[in-house]
């Protein structure tokens, strides 16, 4: 397509990666630095001779770690093709083989030789004992691995894959590599436990026996008995998916297609539940609707009936999850509802369709990608949610809590946890394909390069009345819950002693001024700053990875795209507990040693929250006409410039959704975090859970309230920074554009 | 423009993370008691010895899962606190290191008996008796009689008023099951559990949840360790603690040195210190109402008086082994949990 570029014999990108590779090999320390990734004491501590901090080349020169020597070959080979044309077969051949061999050898030696010499018995049997060992990889290995990966993708691109587009091929390569390392690898390691017998060997029979357990699949509830956890989870997740999607749509319609005045307030309100640490909502619901809850007692007195424990079980989990996950549906749908082109709706109305017909036959079908993605997210969130079923579940067991207690409970049965996680994954996979099937191959493009003026019509009356009613009721409910929470943070002991006090805030966040400056004396400051730091680092990375993935999925076609798409959803679908344990299993030993650092928290957040960025990105991007990209490409931009200059600016709502969501989740997630926090990196949520276990409800709620305030401010700031998309329409009713 | 502002700030943030601290004398402590107590133990040891302590607090089940996951490359040195079962399980799976402390002669016999049953891989640091607590307001409002014995909980008027944890997920509830099997004999013990099942309104997942629910008025009675119930009452909830008249079982909060600990000397130093009366007296400052294992350590005056409670001779060797546990839990699953309520 772009012949001019493929004929050049200077390859700046290739030169760059070659230099990176050599720097990694010659200059930077090969192994991980004990003091930490961002500490540089090693520069003055015997570098480069000290074997702990030496680069690979120096280690080899000193006659150590012979297994690193073969890594040199694939570094030298690309030097010979630097002056060749991309079109020459030798160029692609050399790069592909160098990249593949280098990357493969790097991984093989990493796994083959560990802290106790050979990692596998058969290697020792083959080569005899090894009296050397190695620790986790560091900067040098990281750079070299990236260099090999990009040699490989450059080679593939030169052979003509994806129109020879280097940016696209390397992005695909990069995303596949990191998803494999940080999603597939740890999860596979854990799920294998489903096949391990008591004496440590692998067997399918063990898996089958655990899989067809009555506690998972029983259908007793149809005949008045009890159902297995699998059915419980499935039923709950479908309900939550449907209800959150409908509520999300309702709010999206109110915000975009009504004369409603306080839209910003409504936006903030719908975002509130997403930024609430998990157990707080559960506690508020108990204090409202529990056996001694205010609403229950009031209703019981009013009608003279006995209060019951009705909230514990399906009703309680359903209410809490719908409250918590509606915002996600809203965030996905708002972009889509805004994106539906008014021109099409106007066209329908010109053809004499009334408002209701227009909505039903034009607007609603165009929102399908949004609806499907919102449902999928609600479904998956509900499946993986752990906090709400724990607090409100009663005797209604679901997969996520069963998994947690199979790992940490009195059974210590990781095999059962793995089997349950596989069941959960199967459901998620099912939902994922159902969604694909429902969307089909239709086009949902509405934002094209052509003139697109007009305003969204108001909702038809038939729709607006129920929409307003639902929005009003739900808003009131949310407001009441949050007033309760605020109230809970300023009373002595919520539900027992209602004297007003600020002591919880003081315990958590007190400051003292003395000659040394500000002293952070409150007990919560440590975890508070760590949390802010980790969340701030994780959010933009998550959004970036998510949106690039979404771009690849919607705009490019390549082999294995479906598997790729599912792979990116995987870490989201698996409960945090499983992720947490898999991350320890996978990243506590070389070649990648991350436990006890802050990096492991950042990484776990990126890969756990990336799918929301992907979903939001896909939903928005499938509305952008491909002709926009094409015109940009025709005008000589390459695909990176197109992505940056054309697509990104049109994706602002999706970017915002991804940023907000990942920031907020990094601050409120709990289940994976519990296993990954360390003395130095304690997170707010694990601190809060500790308080709750210790009956310090006031302190826990005060801390949560503070977090909510911080997150609201951040969300507001992000909204300002990212800005609004202007899709070339009149933005308001009445005022022309 | 914006990018230039963001990038340096981002780097500054990033430079703080990604490090694990290393200096002269260090100890990584995994702590499974409540937050304040853990903090106090960590700081107390630092003050006493000058060793830097990095402490992580997790529940005992979570710590066990972590220690097991880290088996190939242990990151922790000492695991202090939390109910004895996971410690015994860790000993059985060879995740912890045997150590005979010179402090042993100062300890109560129950502590040493538990250590010996585990091949010296764990040791008791405190104990707490099983019992139950009830919400006095709810009990009065419902006009129910005050329960005093285990068998009282079987009375039909308590139907739907009793809460306990699920023994499959909670060590507390497993202790309840094992206690009944020892107190009444296994057959009668299971008959008791079946009778109790009829009155249970919910099997919670976590062990201390029933008494928290009682505190909030969500259930009348919660079966828990008595020190948890005392903590609830001291926090201000209307909870009364009951030591059942038939006698009861107990847990031993334990401490183990993790196998392959990187700071083994400091770990032993901590181990000895944690068994001293001085270290165990720290519990008084943090509302911990367990009974310390050092004979000369003091017990909180609010704590249930163990000498007035009839304790059974709890067989930790048998009931802490994974075979017995698996058998009892399966029996409970098949014979008790399936009954209609």
C-alpha cells in the first residue's frame, strides 16, 4: 500500500531496537536488583564487576552463566540486514529467526535454571548436576526480551502480514506477549491444580470426580431443595447483567436525551457506587434491611408483622450488586448512546416514523454493541464479585466465595478451587460467545467522516415516563445508602451508639505540625499514600493497554483474533482470589520475581482492569466509520499517526471510562490484593478489612468515606483533563452548533 | 504540553515502588492476629532488639495459602498468631521449621503439648475457649430464656435464632464440630449437630461473623470463640458471653518459623521473645482477650476466666490432622448440612 516506505533501506525502528538489545546485553545489570526496580544504589556498589549487578556480557567474560552465551547470536544477526530492503526475503527471514530463537532461548533458560540449579529433574538427568543457579531477571533481560520480540514482529511485518504495518504487528506481538506472561501463565499454573492427585501426579479422573460434584451441579432448588453453586452463580449473574444493563441505559438516556437539568449531579451519583469499597454497601444494606434494620423494623411495626431475615441470600446480593455494577453499564452505554448519529434518527423521523418507532427501530438497534458489552461486564462482575456475597449471601452460596474458602478455609483444597474456577470460566466463555452471536456481523457504524449535524431527539413520551420513574427511584435509593454511610462515619458506633463524633477521622487522618514539617500521625496515612501511588501509576497504563487492544480488535484482522480477544477478558473473569494466588505461584520464583514489590500490585491491576478499557473501546470504536482511518491513511499518515490523531480524540468517552474505572478499581479492589500486599505496600482496602474484622466499623467507614471523596475529586479532574469529544454536532438542544 | 507535565510526575511516583527493603538485621513477620496487636508486636520487637520488622497482617487461612504458594522461595520468616489448625496443617505439609525454644519451661502445658504433637514445628502463644454470645436486646424482645449450656441451643424456641460458621470454610466452626465429637462422643456429637442444624438461621463463611451479626442484631445467638464475643461486648454492642455448662473445646493460637526463612536467626530471636511474659503482656494494651501461654504473663480482667470454664482435653494431634478433618467434614456435609431446616 505504502510502497514508498517499504523501499527504504534505512530502518530507524529496527536500529532503535537493535541498540536497545545491545544496551540490555552489554550495559545494564542482567538480574533483578534486590533493592528494587527503581533504586539505583547498584551503580555505586561494585558495578559492573559484582556478579549480582553485572550485565550479561560481563558475566560471560568472567566465565559465569554460560547459558547466556547463545543470546549473543540473535543480537548479531540483525546487524547484517540493516542495509537490506524490507522487500528482500532475507530481511524477513533473518529477523524472524533471530527474534524467535532469542526470545525462545531467553524463556527456556529462565525456566530451566532457577534458584536451585536445574528446575526440572529430567534436565538434571540429561546434563548432570549444575552447581550454579540464577535469580529473577532484571533490566538487561527486560530490554533484550523486548528487542527480540520486536525483531520478530518486524520480520513478520516485512513478510507482509497486516499489510506490512509495523505498528500494528508489533502492537499485536506486544499485547500477546504481556497477556501471555501476566494472564495465561499464572492462571494456567493455578488451574493445573485441578488435575493434581493427592500424591502429586496428574490425572483426569481426579478432575472429573471433583467437577461432577453434587455441591456444584445439584438441581434441588427446582423441587424445593437446594441448588449447586454453579446454578446459583449463573442465575444471579444473568439477573444482575440484565438489570444493570437496563438501569445503565435508563441513566444514559436521561443524561443524553432529556431536558433534565442536573445531569452532572446525576453522573456523579451513578458513579458513586463504583468508587465505594465493597463491604460498605453491604453494611449499609444490613443496617437498612437486615433483621434489626431501620426499614425492616419500620415496615414490621407498620403492618404488625414479624421482621425477617429476608435480605440474606439472593435478594441481598442482587440489590448490592446491582447498586455496585450499574455504573459500569452506565459508563459503557453513555459513550454509545451519545455516539448514535442523530442524522439517522432524523432520517427516520423525516420518513414519518414517530418518536417511539424511531427509538425502537433505529436508536435501540444501533445501541446493541453497548448493550451487549454492558451485559457482559455486569455478568462477569457478578460472577467474580466476592465482597457482597460474603456479607449478604446468607445460605445462597456462589462460586466466588466457594473458591475463596476452598483456598483459605478449613479444607485447604486448591484442587477444588481450581475446578470451581474452571466452571466459572466456562460460564464467562459462554456469555462471551452468546454476546458475539447476538451482535452478529451487522454494522453499528454511525460516526463517519461525512457531515453529521443534528441533535438527539428527546425520548418518546412512552419511554420517558418509565425512564424517569426508574431513575428517580434508583437515585433516591442510592442517595439514602450514601447518607447512611456518611452518617455511619460520624457516630460512635453505628447502629448502637449514635453520638456524633469526629474521632474516627482523627484516628485515621490526624496530622501534627512540628519543626520537622508535617507529621502524618494518623494510622491510615501509610496505606492511603501507597494506594494513591499505585492507583495513579496503574490507571494510565491500564487505559493504554486496553485501548490499543480494542483498536487491534476492531480495526485489524489477523489470525487467532477470537482467541486473542478472549485472552484479554480472561483475567477479568476470574475471581481476584484465584488471580492473587496464581500471581504468588507464578511470580515468587525466577525468571520473574515480583512478590513483595509494588510492581506486582500495579501489574495485577493493569491486567484485571484492562478488559473494561477493551470493552469500552470496542463499543465506541465500532461506531467510528472505517473511512475515517482510510482517509487518514490515504493522506499519508501511518497507522500509529492515525490511531493518535484520528481515533484517540474520538474515543475520549472510552478513554475516560477506562481511566476512571482502573483508577477506582485499584483503590477499591480487595480479593486479589489480599495476597499481594506486603509490609511495605499495604493497600487501603486490606487495611479497611482488617478494621472491620476488629469491629472498628466507624474507622473503616470513615476511611472509606475519605476514599470516596478522593476518588470523586480525581474523577472530576480526569474529566477535565481528558475533555469532551466534539463529534461535530450541535451539543445542546436549541443552541446551534 | 500536558504530556511534559505528566511524565516527570509519573516518574517521581514510579521511583517509590518496586523495592523490597534490605538492610542489616531484618525480620519479615506474617501476622494473623488483629491489626493493632500485630503492630504492637512488630514495634515491640524492634524496640527490644533493634531488628527491623516488616509485618504483613492476613487472616490465618490467607497466610497459610500464601506460605504454601511461596514454598519454593519463601519470603516470610515467622508466622505469628492465628488459630492453630492452619499452623498444624503447615507443619504436616513440612512448610515450617522445627525449633525448641529455651523459653519452653515458662509455658503452660497445653502449649507444649501442642508443640510436641506437631514435631516442634509450631507452638502455642495464646488460647481461647469456644462458647457463644447472645444479643441481650433481641433475647429480651423475643422473650427467650437465657441459654447457659450447649444443649439449650437445641430447644425449639431458638429455631432460626442461632448462627454459626460453616466448618468447611472456617476453623472456628471446625473446632465446634471437633469439640462436639470429643465432648459427647462422635455419634452423639453428630446427633447434636443435626439438632443444632434445625435451629441455625445461617452458616456464615467467616468464623467470627456470627458474633458480629449478633452485635448488629442480625441474629440472636452466635457460636464463636469467647474472646471474640468479649471483644464485641467491649466494643459496646449488647452482647453477653456464655461459657457452656457441659464444658467446651478451645483453640491454641500458634506461632511457627517458616521453612527456608531468610533471616533464621532473627526469626528464632523473635520466637523466644514472643514467648516471654513481657511480650505476651502487650496483649493487654490492645483488647485481646485470649489467655497467654506464658505462665507468668497476665490475662485481661475482662477475658473469660479459663479456670472457671470446664475445658475438655482437646486432642490436637487427632483432630488437627488432615485425615480426621476431611472425614469429619465429609460426614457433616453428607449427614448434617443436607437435612431440611
